[in-house]
C-alpha cells in the first residue's frame, strides 16, 4: 500500500484531536484548544506525508495508524486502548456473552495442538470431538505441529459457515474427519455453581461481567436455594471485569435497598459523574464470602468493595488488581473502536482503589504489584477509610482481603513444564492405554454430571505409573529441564493435576474444578470462615435496618 498512509488516517486524526482535548489544561480557552488541536493534527499529517514519501520500505497505513493511536493512548493511562476492526468485533462478541466458532477449548501440549474440552451443546461436541484429540488438519491444511493460537484462527468464523477438521485419536487407527458448522458459542459469566458443603452454595462468577451476568447470578442463587443453600460463596477470582452496570446489578441482589454501590467521577462538565444505589435489594440476609485474587479487577472490585464497605460479607484471598478507572467505547469510522478512560470510580466509603501507574511501565503495572513481588505483601496504603461498622479499609492498591490467602491455582515455571507430560499421561489414561487402570477409559464427555467423590480416584499404582511415564518422557525430551527430583518435589501437585485432567475428559472443566476443591486453599478458607461471615452479616443487617428506620422518622 505504497504512499497511502498520508491519505487514510482519519481515525487517527479524530483520536488525536480527542486526546488533545483530553490533556489540554482546563484553564485554556476553547479557542486556544482548537488552535492547539489543529496544529498537532497538521504536524501528524506532515509526518505521515514525509514517512510515506521517503521511508525506504512500503508503508502499511492501517498498521501505522493503529500504532500511532495506540501509542498516543498509552501516554494517558494503562487502560485506554485502540481496537482495530477485527479486535473490536471480537470484543463486542465477548461482551455479548458469545463468540462464533466450533465451541472447543484447545491448547498446545508438547509442540502440537489438542482438543482440551468440547463445550456443552457446541458444534464440536455434536461432531464428537473429545479431550485429547490431536488436530492434524483444518480445511486440508496440515496443522499437526501448529500452535493452538494459529489453529484457533482457522476454527473461528461466521455463524453457518462450515469447516473440515481432521483429528488423530488414541486407540483409533485412522484419522477422524468431521465437517463442522460454526455457530454462536455462549460464554457464561457463571461457569459453575454447586453445593460445596451442606448448606453452603458456591457461585463461580469467574468469566467477566457481560450482558447476562446479573441474570446468571440470580438463577444460580435461586437454584442453590432450592438445594438447601443457606449461605453463599461468590467466587470472583480471575474475573477481570466488564460492564459496570452488570456489577451494579449483582450488588443489587446482595445489598440492602438504598445503599450506595459505587460513585463515578469524571472531568468537570462532561457529564460522566454518577452515583449508583441499590434499587431493589436483597430480601434476606444470608451469610456471604467473596473470593478474590490478583486478577480480580474493575467490576469485580466494585462488587467486592461495596460488600466490604457495607460489611455485607467477608473478602478472602489475595490483594485484587487495583483498577479504579472507567472506560467508554467510542466507535471509529474504520469500524474500529477507541476504549477511553473517562472517569474514576470510588467505593461506598470513598476509596479510589486504582494502583499507581505514574512510572509509565506497563510491565511493572501488570506484573509487579509491589517491590517484593509477593501477592500477600501489604499494599501501598494511600487512603484510610471506615466501613459501616467502623472497620478500617484502604484505597490506592486494590481491595485488601479481610483474610489473606495465597492462591494455589498459579503454576510455577516447573509446573508449567510438567503440564506437558501430565497431559500426555492423562490422554493415555482416558483412552484406555494404561493397563492397570482400564476402568479410567472415557468414551466422550458427559455433561451436567453430578460428581461423586469416589469417582476417578487416583490410586498409588496409577501415581507410580504416572511417575514412570514422566521420568521417561522428560529423559527423552531434555529441553524441558525436568529431572526425576523435580517430579518428586511436585508429587502433590501432579496428583491434583492428574485428577483435574481426568475429570475434565469425563465431565468437563467445571466439574473438574469441583472435584479438586480440597486442594483449593482460598475456597477452603472461605468455608472455614463462614461462621464469622454469618456474624458480620447479622451485625451489618441490624445496623443498616436501624439506620433505615431512623431515616424514615
């Protein structure tokens, strides 16, 4: 696209003008702002002309425009961003709780791509794909050694279009060829809910706040109530946020009518200031525990912050991410989108939980939460506040849990390397290739199974066979750097992971997660602290009910 850059970047110019208006000092007159915006736009256009005319290589104007807009936005804050048309489309599909494709989780293990889980009711499930199927071709293209990211791009596509997929399955001599019609694939926010203990219901809101989130939470709570749940664990771990209004609606189901949920404050005069209150409110005061980790962010922190500030429940886990910025999406003329930070949000006690990003390093911001790198280390406390019952809470660094527990879910670098071998052994196991455990053979995934603790118990003979397999595999593949000593040091984790893999093959990852709750340190702490959550809920309800009566007088 030679010498086209200077002609096309209308979206870049529009975004640039917008950014200039955003960073212009408030005391500068409207006329001066206009002059400044015009001058910078002219400089941008002049630079585009020079690049297009004199650079030694041909210029891709779309790539250059995207880089210009993205770089400009990153000078503002870490969460403002530019999405090209393809990314913008994928973003919108995700926010609508679905995408289009075959509906299967795939992943790279030992340099090739396997099916890890076909989703319930998906085209992949209807076509008979299974855990451990090796994807060797897509529409005639040899993908036998492709990464999962590369394969995934071929599997995604418009609803109603067809795709031919060829897989190799252990125990089946010839490759299996299937024709799959792509369809909309649901992306529920609540991945699973179940009775974790008698009287305690678990709601796994772990997949973002999307268009259907509040309705999913309401259904989960109602169904668990019917099963005998008298108290609840709301799991927000790994939930990076999403729609603010969905976070507000979830709070509406948990807090009392009239309580403040969150306050949004933008630049003066733009009309972005807003306060959100509970409109309907909870009809009952059940004990509540909320689980969080270092990836819980944005709308997750709005929910956790409101519950903590009103003493509605206990927060257990790791320090949350610390994102107190509100974004709005501005569509651009090229079908892309500008995600722009328009405001801060504050918890009911007045906390701004946004972490400091003034050093400008995105790596530091996303991956090093504090100087020590310890997720349980005390945060930078910049703002002390009080909850309704007078407990001290802090802003400036995410939501600090009431009980700090380090997550057992994150793999160490060694465990990441071990995951390749453990998957391959599990693949053999569920394909009936391990002689001492022929009863572990799985003939396809059974959805909505009511899991029993006696199913697929990993016995000592199976663990011994697993160790022998791993020792040989890593001896044959020394590039992984896994020694027999490392295998023994991670024996407990390997036991847990093998059960997870087998249960995923048999019943899906949601049931698999349920099957390893005994290893989940944060969840177990939540169960043990439920009596304390019940006491807090009782005191909070009485306090707020008394306050409400006084207000009515």
